[in-house]
C-alpha cells in the first residue's frame, strides 16, 4: 500500500510537471512569435522612414510575418497559461477570448490584404501605418504593462 501511494505520488508529480511544461511552452512560443512581429515592425519602420532603401519584397515579408503570427497566436492561450514565464498577457484575454481572437483575426486579415497588394513605398507607408495602429490597440486591452 505504501509503495502504491509512493508510485501514485510520483506519477502525480510527473503529470503536473508535464502540465507546467505545456503551459510554459505556450507562453514561450507566443512571446517568440510576438518578438518576430516586433522585429518585422522594426524592419517596416526602416523601410517607411527611408533609413533603408525601399525594397518591395521586404515590405511584403513584413506583412507575411504579421499574417502568420495572427494565424498561430489564438491557439497559444490555454487556461493554464495565464501566469508564469514572464508573460505580459492580460487576464482580459481569458475573460473575452472571442474578442481577443476577433482582434487577432482582423489584424491578420489586414496584414494578408496588404501582403497581396503592396507594390510601392507610398502604399506601404499607408498600410504599415494603419496596421500598426492595431498593435497598440490590442496591447492596450489585452496586455498588462510591466
Ligand atoms: C490582437 C492582439 C495583438 C496584436 C494585434 C499585436 N499583439 Fe503584440 N502582443 C500581444 C499579446 C497578448 C502579447 C503578450 C504575450 C505574452 O507575454 O504572453 C504581445 C506581446 C508583444 C511583444 C513582446 C514580446 C516579448 O518579448 O515577450 C512585442 C514586441 C509585440 N507584442 C509587438 C507587436 C507588434 C509590433 C504588433 C503589430 C505589428 C503587435 N504586437 C500586434 C497581442 C497582440
């Protein structure tokens, strides 16, 4: 009986360690994706400001990174990933998952449209500015300031 209890306890520890791993993986993954978005935004700003010569392929790539991020993000907020891993995700995400996913989908759709249509620096500047506003709007509601 004693042995059995010990085995059960060991199993419970192993299982909860697995859960913690899954949770921290989701947090790490979504942070990594958003870091990539941050890097793409930096690249976009350099193209828009002309600190780097305009290159339409690079401009398209900026929006492609956004669109891909928007597709991956919604699945990375399991219930057990509200805290830990230095997440800055706000509890508001879990209170209003539909609203959060809708904001993500809207951002992704704008990025996809821009990805398909951008062809010169003027068009890029307009689309980049418009889509960039959605970063702050989402962060304002769904991210906590640390
Ligand atoms: C629909 C919501 C949403 C949109 C749109 C969005 N983000 Fe985020 N972003 C988040 C959330 C949520 C986090 C927090 C993730 C976490 O810490 O778990 C985050 C985190 C970040 C981070 C911090 C990553 C880290 O190191 O932890 C950066 C940088 C970032 N976003 C940049 C951007 C930029 C730039 C845009 C627009 C081009 C953007 N985001 C658009 C929701 C969004």
